[in-house]
């Protein structure tokens, strides 16, 4: 098409942007400078200090304000004669329904979590509005185009799920540093500073009666007049000394594993250092006025790996600082990677535990990345991806679908290219979202309750917000605020009944119809009765299937803020990973990213990383996987 028609398409277009963060700021600027006249922005977040290094529309004075509104005001300063409408709201709010989306010509996503992305995908399908998706992770990025009936939808391929670790691995037999981090932040930190009534596996005592320092039964309960430093020593010896001693009693556990070594404070920290006390008036505040032990211990390089003595001092001093400076918070705290003192405590605790089990220690910087699931954002990648989004949006507006491309931004050149464009994939005929192909759910219909199905399958796995569940013509469950009290009470009773005991019994061969009116999504679930499940591999006692596992592995997809679980990528901390291509793949679609070269890890401390959505912050997040089917596959570009 000619330039005149392109300019006209841009001028007439009404565009919805969802997300005004890392990619969103770049995208809004590019849209405005490209001639778009009517832009709407939805973002529920407010600006944080950590956003300022890459979200260039924001300044220090904007911290705490709405991202959508500040972004609008910033762009109007250099492109004043266009219409930008901001919404400081959640895209999943009822106001942003299918009818709302129908007024737009294209939707551009810059979201930071999988749940919201699935929601927008379903609304776009129902409204028949094209969607341009995007994501970045460090130097990697991608842009994908989704047009109903022409290309696959965002959910045509299943997304990688987070790795979960058995409690016994975390508490008894850690083999990787991630195990120590999970133990430190989810067990020890929670036990000391969170809800103390929560059940916890940390209470294990040594049977060595000859040891006069044997912990009391209420080891984690601190007496009001107990000296904070003595309390810290007691906790230290309990979790790193007595607990490990108790674990060694079971010799069978260590037949094929390296035995851990108990570490007591007297062995880890010289008495001279042990007796030193922190001056609470010095060295406990950082530049942003957050509490920190780093200045006091002169540990100013966050990428330096502390030795055992330094970790031990950090453990004691940070615990003491919590008690002395943040006593009112104790009992209500949850770990936050941006809480400097919490991060220091967790890093020290994880490193000491790693020392016990012969696992390599990590720096504060690395620990923050692991504990907070961070792959640091790169502003240049965000800018490149934003430009590609606008290019694809213009093609969509001109209905030039034949030339739409999925474009991958690579970290290293492949065939002298850093941007790898490919044709969009066709719709997956087995996709339950855009093809309405029935799903199959294997479940014990006599023991599994309707609540299990609604909470674990329909809401979590299928991503429905306000589901309605029908068995044939009988409505057995419905969610929503407009229900009458007696109707809602009947549905509540149904939730606690087993499937076989519902008013319309759900047994082997039954088909359930599940519908979400807010998303205008309907799907069918075929029920297959099964008596037994593997508790380790199938802990929920349910197996949901009905889609074909994807062969492709995407290069990257978060959003310049948080990662997405869009298409899986595996990374190692020591070297970059990219996708292997052969000579014929550029002329095909499905096979483009299918060739994988397996690489076995030789060092235990080389963690495998896989992108995962996390909506807690504006950095790119990852989750570390252990023994995932695809986790050891190393991807390379020829």
C-alpha cells in the first residue's frame, strides 16, 4: 500500500495500550511520534523508584503517581495535539469488557503477568480485535501478532509452569542454591518475622543430651527481655547446628548423597568478632533510608561473595536490627526482594545453609536475582521491541496480514541478523480457547469436590474469573456478586460435595460446560474417572489434558517489566542461550524453533532458568527449574 493509505490508517486508528511500564513508555512515545491520534492506556500500577532507570517518561517527582496518567502528560508535552486517554485501573475490571474493546482497531499488550494476558487475549477473540503481544527479558525479546481465524491466539500453546520443590528437598536434602534460598525466605524468614502460627518444618532438635546448649521446645519464641544477640545465636545454632545433627541420624538418607556438616556459631565466627556489637546509630541506613547492615560490616560490593564468617555476622546483625528497629513489623512480614534488610538476612541464611551442604555460595546480587526471580531489564531492548510493535500494528490496521511477522530479538547475531522475523503460526486446532476443543480431566469423581475443580482447574489452570459450571442443562455452580442469597448458598453447598454427589452427578463420561461471561469464553471438559494418582507427580489428584505440547521454544517473553511465560527459554548464568536454526527452518513456521540440542549440566551450581510471569515488580522475572523435561536443553543459533 502507498504511504498515503498508511498515513490515513494511522490517523483514523483508535488504539488500546495495556501497560505503561518498560515497553509501554517506549510504545506510547513511538505511537505518538508515528502519527497516531487516539490512544487509550490502561495500567493499574504506580511509579516506583526502581522504574526510573528505564521507563524514561517518569521522573523522581512522579514516584507514587499513576503510570498511565504520568505517561500521558509526559508525551503530550512533545506531541500536544493528540488524544491520549489514561485509565488508572486493572484491565480485568468489569468496565473493560468485550463491548469496550470493540471500539478499538488494535490492542497492544505491555502486561506483566500471565493471568492478565490471557484475559486480554480472550476479550480480543470475543471482540474480534487484533492483538499484538510482546515481551523482553534482558537482551532477548519478541513481538507476536494474533488475529482471530488467521493466526494462533496467545493461548494456542501451553505456557511453562513454575517449578515446585518437594518440602523434603527444601528441608532435608538441598542440592542447589535455589533450595537454600527457598528455605531461607519461605521457611526461616517466615518463621522468625511472619505469621508464627503457621506450621513449619524448622523445629528439629538434636538428641544429644550431653550438649548443655540444646534448644528449648519454643526455640523461635523470643522472651520480651531476651537479648537480641543471644537470641540470634540460639537461632543460628538451632537451624544450622542441631537441625543438621538431627538430619544425620538417618544414615539411610545419606547413602548416596554427600553428608552435610553441622555449623555452630562457635565454629563459624571467631570469638573476637562474635563479641562485637552493632552501633544502631551508624551504618544502618542506605541512601534511600532503608535499613541495612552492609555499611556497618564494610561489605560495599553487592557482587562479592561473602565467606562463612561474614555471612554469620550478617545473619546475627540483620536479625538484631529487625528486633531493635522493626519490632512492630515482626509477625506480619513477608519476604520482599526490595526490602534491603530482608534480602541481607535471606542471603546470609541461604549461604550458611549452603555451607552446611557443600553448595557453592552466592553474592547478594545473585541472591536477589534468585530470590526475586529477576533478569535485569535492558532499556534498549524495550525500545527495539516497542518499535516492532508499532510496525506490526500498522500492518494490522492496513489489513496487510500476509506481511505480519513474529519477530525475535536475539542477544547474538544469527546469519548477521539480530532481529529474526518469521510468519505467524496458524491457529492450533486443539486450543480450548479459540477452537473450543473439549478438554479431558482425569479425576476421582467419588473423592474430588466441586471446589477442587473450580479453584484448581477452572480458575487457576483455565484462568476464568467468574465461571459458570453446567452439567447437561443443570447449573451446578455460578460466581458473581449479583446472585441472590439463597442461590449463592446452594452453590456454596455444592462446592463442598464430591462430584458424584452433586445434584446432577458428575461421573465417568460426563461432560461439563464451563463459561465465563466476562471473558465471553466457553469450553467443555470431558470427565474421566480414575481411582489412583501418583502423589509426587500428580499432587492435586487431577490431570488436565486436551492440547498438544508445543514443539517451539520462544526466544523471550516478558514485557520489559515482568516476565511472561509465553514461550519457554532456558538460560544459564554463565553463558547466553539462543535458539538453534537449520538452513531450512526460515522457510517453515512450526519447525522454526523445534530443533534443540541437549546439554547436560556438569556443575551443580549451574541453575537452569525459565521465564515465568510475576506481577510483583517491574523487573524481568525468572524461576529456577530443577529437572524440568526441557530444562537441560541448551539452545544455540547457528
